[in-house]
């Protein structure tokens, strides 16, 4: 089956010809290698669930590594996609210490005490490494959704920039909806003026920053330097906003209704998946992270326990039951997401599923345990061979997986976090 | 290196662990040579200089752990491998438990010491950004009201104190959050609204609140009727009756019948038509009686409630809570006990001050459990007893709200923020004057640079030109000022000359560390900088006019003036911020809110108790400070600070045995037999040492070692399984905890920790006294809404402190701990230093801590004496500095 050529696609979508960002459709590659078929873009999704899973029912039997394993109780709803997922054992971050932080270091593997005298330190997260490469071609370099409080996720964010500073997530799917699809009725000139005004604001505070640095000690200057870096980062954002200013936001083929602000828990997660899907269909962004809701999620399941108390389920039959229900609901929603990813076609005939790498998990296993981090991956974007229960050697760095995802998706970084290699099995049947 | 540092710096508050002064052992962390024999016997097969398996050569590895980072890193790996039981390998000869415990004991203690030695910064104090509390207080000082700052990151979750400059980072998102928060606050501050007139609204809840119960009863009757009609016939489909199928109809009917009983019990009461009962709906929801919306201008309101409670109801349930917000999302402001009865109600009046910008309505709720599970389960347990469920307790005749009242209008600092235009001023001159003046105050009395002011004025003019009004344009400029580094960071440049002697030449007869000359890498703070450091230490807010003028007169650094100002700041109510913020972080009180409580096991414990328990600790420390009592009062004393909620909870009466009335905290003298009095008698400390169901002796013991005895245990190894995995057979807490000591890597610390926890076992998870512990038998087979069968164990609270003192019960344990007031004082001093200086306590602070402790002990260990000694110290008044490279 011959997929339609890139040129045909561009020609048929006349609206896009005017785009200043033809790169976003692989134009450059197309232009330089005319004969080659450009493939659909690679994408990455990280779903962080905060407080971990029900250990006793989430992990497959350790004695059954490989293809021939039985999906455990918590993952049963994923049965239809067993061939499309990989469940890991024994991945962990060597430096993790925070028993209430499921997300803070999940994508970074950083050591919070790495800097003497500083009680908190973090480093760039895997999604931002990908975004640095994928993000240039889309309106939004990356998109971050924050479905709850810090509870179970830990301080800061799930995503950390190259300075190790937290990237704020959008507080609710409704904010993501507006960011992605709300059309701005303001005339172009006014929007340009607003951006210019933002630039002038930055220029103003920078002049204060420059004048105070005089006479400060080296340590103090380093501290003020964080301020300079932050302002520079906003300048970059503004520059990008300016480039996209005249490009109308693309609407998904099947439009999404504005979500209600009262969505909480399960419907909130469903809507988040819906919006990520639409964002991929319109190529608004290629990198997504989600700090999934905790308390509201279990509450919408009908459980009367908080997510923290559910994580302390060993010994309590009621909490254990609710904890398993929570796992199963997560698995069910994920199965729904996979189904839609598979059904959504790219112009080259492949599906969104074929080009995405999706990781679902947490830095926390059960209670406050930080070993054997629950980790499930799906999607064909990194070229992983799925369908297996991969029992790794004890204490395999979780960063090995992040590095494998990055390299497999064409982000050729030499290393990531404390990775000591890639997971070869993922690339071999 | 990273691996090492992670262990090195784990749990920074622990770095206050080393007590002795200036001993050589202080500067070195060394493994005792006696353990060499263990390595030779069990490890050298693989890890001697010849084999070096895994690169590890134990034969030549220095015993001085703190020698350098690579050495420490190796030792940290050794510790981890032994803790995890990975080494020696299972097929090799195993280290005996006794040897292993002794080795791990020394190694873990020396690792902590090495960490402290290797992470010492030599005393440098890093530049601090205002944390969220300080940002809010600083805005309050400038704008005349406390704005909402909940959109900013909290700054308290990164470990250590929230004043630690090195950990207070900054990000691009934060800049935008600061700007947005400041803009909103300024819009409120500069609002040109008219003064709202005071009004009285009375709510008769029979029209609103009770009506919902009557309506609900009708709905339930209707559902039952439809279900019965549907189930009695077979011709029409369920949809005609409003059901999906037979099962749905049956379930709905059954549920409705259950709830109907409660509704009928409500509506049959004659008072339901004259007022309203505050009662859970559907077993768990918490309906509120609400007033009309308040004005967003803030101001003082008087909330009056005419209510009564049934005579036979428990004291705990005779309270209402009042909140501001909407029925689904509100903030509880307090609780008030209803002393009237249903037949003879009376009126309670509550004054409430609201900040401008606050919106919503007052919500009146029954005092109830925060945990939905607890509300539901107690309802069901009641239903099994009386066939109905929770019965109403509090009846409300009416609710009246009067206000807002204002002492002054406008009730913000609007007049100071926008001085009127002078007759000759054009836009540019006027804007410059306003911006210059506001920036100077916002920058804590530092003049802003001309270029910066120029840019702000240009922006202002630009806004005006584009059609914006004066106020909107000035808000833009002010919001940028409140997002600029000079505002966000506490900049300290120090005196221009390095060796600044006391400029006034005044000397003090105090024998404190007097500074005639300074170390060459220290520079003295200017008086203004000192004023700022002092104000943020004791108020978490900028200096007031009086403190600034002391600084401007150049007298603040004089010992007597500084002492007088310190006293003034401590006596000012603004120092409540110091008491609560310092105490909360010092005593790790975040744990107080961490666990839901199960009302099946702790029916007396609810949110009102939890709030009051926190306040009890703060009030006690406030009292000890204000009354100039010794710090040791916190270890043992003959009084408690309680309100009505806690007095009911503890079962304590006031003077002449009358009940304690009112929600304010007051001193109540205790009988000598009372277990209360001092931190160990507070509910808060015991709740923190529990998991919401059971007490956890190890957590209580470790807390006492860390906070009271100043002897923190080393951090626990990661990934310890939860004890409840041992469930299956009911065991006493003491037995369960003793199982911890089976493995040698656990035993070495728990031998020291657990006995203290056992001595506190007379306190339940909620902090109530017990003589026996009730443990559920096999809760797995119990029905959800019943109390599982249980077994009772007599409490054995005897034990031996690792110092050697043995105790037969809690009271003897408390005496033994109270005898260590010196250790407690030393720990307090170290935490105080870390909080005040904005950096973790370090080994190089030992001398300062000794000075502070010594001077305080000469003043009877009064809290103010610790503060004075610290404020008077050279460290507090100087900045560690390189010589400035740039001249002007």
C-alpha cells in the first residue's frame, strides 16, 4: 500500500501552504530529500500517577518473564492490548529518597541533595530533552497538564527545564482546551502590541536585575542568575508566540466541546486523553506530560479514602480493594486511549499509536517504596517490541528506559540522568 | 560522587546532630579501627587490594570517611550494601548479627558526621528570595491588606526551613505568577469602589435548608412509589417508570427506603418547620446554612446564630463550624459551641474580619469529620443501633449577618499608594514621583536605579497614550516593581569598608561575642540591612517605620538599641508568624495533617481537634515566650493551653472545675496526676506519631530523639516494608515494633528509638490516654460498617533510655527526658540559627550555637534570651563576602 506523498498532502491542505512553518510538516526533510517519504512525527507522552499501585496485584508473576505471562488483576482491562504494552520490573532511580514524590524525580532521576548546602536540586526531565528537538516544529514546544495537588506527586512539577526548574502545568483540561483550540478574536496588531509590551516588561525588570548584581558575591550572583535565566526563557517563549501569531489554531477533524470546569477525577482524565489526542491530530505539540489527579480520581471511583491513605493499603481489605479498583480504572482508561491512538491515522497512513511513545507510571511503588517503580510503556514511536513482561536485573536505572525512549524516537542524546545504557531487549523481538 | 552526596545530604535537619565542641573528632569522621577485623574476615576474599572486586579495595580504603568525597562515597556504598543485606553474598560466610549491628551503628553515625563535615560551606549565607509567606506579609505591609497568594508555589516542600536561601529557586513560570498575583492584589488595593453600607440580613433556614430535607423526602417517596408500581406489573417497560431495568428499580427503592427513615425522622420534628437541623444528608454529605454573599471589599462582620443542641447529645457534637466560600469549596474560620438547648436556644455572636478581595458567603456547618469515610461509617453504625442513622444534634433558629464595618475607609493603603497629583505636575512628573516612592518602599528603603525608573515611567506613558487610565497604568508599573529582583530578593551588600568597627564606639557590658574586629572575609551589614534581617526573622515581614528610623539614626547596631528593638518585635503580635512558622518546621508538624483518621477507632478526633491541637503547640510556645519561662517548660510543666474543643477532648476542666468555655486558648493549671503539660502531653505530637489508626512507637521515639533529646537517629535505609505486612495475628504495638529489631541492620537504631515510643504507648493515635490497647482481630473478614472484633493488650510502658535511665511508665519517661533540658536547648538553638540565617545549620556554626546556648542558660533558658544571643552575634550582623570587585 502506497501512502499519499507528502507533496500531495501539502497540496490538498491549501490552508497550510501559507504556513511560515513548513518544517512542521517535515518540509525541510522533504525538500532536501525529495524522493524519501517523510514519516509522521515522533511524539512522547508521560502519564504520572503519583501515589503508586497495588503491588500485589499490579506486577505480573516474577517467574513468568517474556511474552508468556498473565496480566495481573490490576492490569486486566488492558487485555486487548497485551501485545502492545510492556510491563517492567526492577526499574528504579538510585537517588530517590522522597517517599511522597511520585512525579518530582520520575522523569529526571536527579539526586535532590546533589548540591551541598542545598536541600533541593533537580535536573532536566526526559520530556524536555525530547521537547528540545520535537518542539521547534509545533506551536507548543510541550504541553503539561496538572490534575491535582502535590499530594503523591511531590513538590514542583513532573517536568523540569534544562536548569532543573519546574515547569508549571495547566491546572485543568479546560485550560488546555482553551490553549489548544480557543480562537483569539483580538486583531493581529493588538496581539503583536501585547507581545511587544511583554518584551518591554522583561526589559524593565532586567534593568533592575543588572543594577543589583553590582557588588554582590559570587554565590549571590549565581542566585540572581536564576532570575536572568528565567527572564531569558520567557523571551524565548515570546519569540515563539510571535512566530505563530498569524497562524490560526488548527481545529481537530471532530471538534471537541469546551469541557466543563467541574470535571473531576475519572471524566477529567478521559477529557485529558481526549485533548492530548486532538493536540496530536492537529500537531499542536508533540510532547505531553500529565500529573494525574489523585484524591479526586479515587473519590470519583466511589472510594472514601484519600489517595495517600490508599497507598497505605497493606493490611486493610477496604483500602486494598479500592486501590485495586483505582489501578483497574487507570488501566481501562489507558486501554481506551490506546484504542483511539490506533484509530487515528496520520497522512502517511500510519497511526498516532505507531509514532508515539507513552510511559505510564510513578516513582512510587506502594506505600513509600521507591524501588521497582511501576512502569508500563506502549506505542510504536521508539521502535520498541512490545508484548512482554520485562524483568530487569535488580536496580536497573529507570533512566535506561528514558534513554531508550529518547534514542528510539530519534533524539540522539549521549546519555540521560544516571542511565548506564539503553534497554536492548526493547529493540529485539 | 552523586551517590555519595545523596546520602551525605539526606535529611538535612539531621545535621544538627553533633553536639560536642571543638573536639578533634568533630573535624573528622572515622570508622573505629576495631571493625577492620570484620572486613578482613568476611570481605577481603573479594575486596582486598589484590582482588578489588567491583573496584572496592577495603584493605586500603581509609578509615577516615570524611577524608574526601571519593572515600565517603565508597563507605556510603558499603553502608547501602550491608543495609540491604546484599553483602556478603549468600554463599559466603555471614557476618554475625552482633558484629553487623555494631558495625552498622558506627558506620551510620560516622556517615552523618562525614556528611556534615564535607557539606559545610564555611558559614556563608546565600542570598534569599522572599518565600511565599514573606511575600504575602510584605505585600500586606505595602498594600494595607493581606492578599491571596495561593497561586504561588508554597516554598515549604523542598526540605529544611522555607527560609533557606540556597533552596529558594526561581523559574520563568514563577515570574509570571508573581506578576499576576501582584496585579490582582493591586487592583483590589486601588479599587475605587464606594464604601459599602452595613446591612443586616437574617436567614430563616426553614425556608431554605429544612426545605431541602422535605423536598428530598418527597423525592424518595416518589422513587419508592414508582419502583413499587413498576415491580407490581409486567406489561410496561421500566423506562416508563424512570428505571433502566428491574435491578435498577429494586436498588433505587431499597436505597430510598434507607434514606427515607432519616428524612422522616428529620421532618417529624416540630422544630424542622421553625428552623433547621444541621445534619448529614445521604449519610455523608455536609449541607450548610448559607448567608447572602459578602462584599468583596472585606471589613468586619458580625455573625449571629440563634441555636440550641439536644440535652442528651455528646459535648463534641454541640458545635457549629463557620466558614467562608461556597457550599462546595470553603475555608473553615472557626467553631463555636452551642450552649443553648433546642427548647431554649440562645444567640451566639461571632465577629469576623474579612480581607478585601475575599468573596463568597458564610457557611454554617455542623462540626463533623473531615473524612467522608468517617461520616459514612459512623452513620451506618448508628443506623444499626437505632434503625435511622445519625440523629440531629444542633438546631438553628436563624442566622444573621451584619456588616461590613470599617474602622477606616478606604480599608487598604490606597492613599499611600497613589498620592494625589500636584497642581503643576504633568503625567511624566507625577508618574515618576509615584513610581520612585513606591519602588523605594518596596525595595526596603533602597533607591531604585534611574534607568529602571525611566523605563517604568516610559511604560506608564505608553499605557496612557494607548488609552489606559491612570490607575491601570500605575498598577502595571507597581506589579513589575513587585516582580523585580530588588523586591523579591533580600539583597545585602554590607558596609563598604571591610573592617567596620562599631561606628558609634558604644560598647556593651554584656559578655557576649563582642566584635572589635572582623574576620577579613566578613563584612558588617548596614543598619538597614540589619533591620531587614531582624524583621524577617521575627515577623517574616519588612521593618516598620520605627525599626527603619532606628536604622537611619545609625543606632540599630548598638547592643542596647538592638536589644530594645528585638524585644519590641517579639512583643508585637506580628511575631506570631515567627512562632507558627518556626515551630511548624522545627517540630516537623507537617505530619499532623498527613493522615485521615478512622472514626470507627477514634470517634473523638475530628478536624476541630486537629486544628486546635496545632494551635495548642503554638499557644504554649507563645506563652513560654511571653511569660519568660524556661524552654524546659516545654518538656514538663503543670499547665496546658487549651480552648473549649481541646478541654472537652482531654477531659479537662477550668478553674473551680467549671468547663472551659470559648474558642480562645488560655492557661489551665493541671492536677499533678495529669499526663498533659509540655509537648509530650499534647495531642499534636502523638497524632504525628501515628498513622491515623494506630500509634507508631518508632516514629514517636525518633521524634523525641531528634527534637527533644537532640540526638537524631541516622536516616532509615530506603524501601522498608510497612509493618502491617505482618498482619494476620493481632499483636500489641509493642510486640509489632519489637519485630523491627530482628534484623541487625534495623536493630542497631531501633534499640535506641523504640523504648521511648513504648513509653508513650499510653497515648492513642489521636493522643488520648489509654491503659490498654485495643487491636482489631482479622479486620479482613470484618464487615465494613461494623467495628471488627478486637483484642485488648495492657500497655507496658516501661523501658530504658539509651543513656541508661530506666523508666517504669510514661511519667518517669517524661521526667527522664525533662532532665535533659541542656540537650533540648542545644537543639533548639541550632534550629533557630538555621531558621534565622536562612541556611542549614553547619559544623562551622558550633561555636555560635555554644555561645547562644551559654548566654541563654545564664538567663534561665528563656526563649527571648536565645533570640537576643543570636541577634547580638557577629554572625547575625555580618555577611560572608568576597571583596567587591567593582568600585561604585
